[in-house]
């Protein structure tokens, strides 16, 4: 789950926070970086891209840019605080794509 936090940091370092939805270019960049990272860990490209696209979509839908700080402080934990649980649900749902 540390990878998720690192990936989120890379994404938000390049994101614009003008709207609640993620900017398309930033979202694509996030998915590309995430896919590359997951492949480096041994996941085949189609599954890596599917997983990373799911994460991006899930985090965008659940947190948007308006809850950036909340998401960045969250850890995917089913027993944690509200944000932790929300992030856990995104990660768990996307894990089914693996």
C-alpha cells in the first residue's frame, strides 16, 4: 500500500486543482507512471494498466481534487478513519482487476 501513496504523490504533484475532477492529462500521466511502476514489480502491462486506471478513476470519484489533503493523509485501512476506509474500498475494488 506504500506504492499507492507514492503514486498518489506523483500524480498530485502535477495535477491542477481548479475543478473537482482530475485534469485528463494529469490522470493519463498518473496511469502511465503507475503502470510502469506496477510492471517493474512484475505485473503484465494489460493488468497493470487496468489496475492503475481503476485506481485513478476510483480515487477521482471518491475524493476528487477537493479532498486532496484528506486522500494524501489516508492509508488504505478497513479499520481506520473514514478516509482510510474510503481509500481502502477503492484499492480493494481495483485489486479484483489483478
